[in-house]
């Protein structure tokens, strides 16, 4: 019984890690979008 409980706890921890990873990927895509916006602004400023 205790082993089963430990397994469920590990699975919960794993799902939390996966959620954290997806959040990091979302943050990275936001940063990439911001960079592309900066590049677009820079190209607009060039004569």
C-alpha cells in the first residue's frame, strides 16, 4: 500500500515538472516574439 502511494506521489511530481517545462517553453516563445518585434522596429528605424 505504501509503495502504491509513493508511486502516485512520484507521478504527481512528474506531472508538475512537465507543467513547469511547458511554462518555460511558453516563456521562451514569448521572448522570441519580443526579439522579432525588436528586430522589426530596428529595420523600421533604418533609412
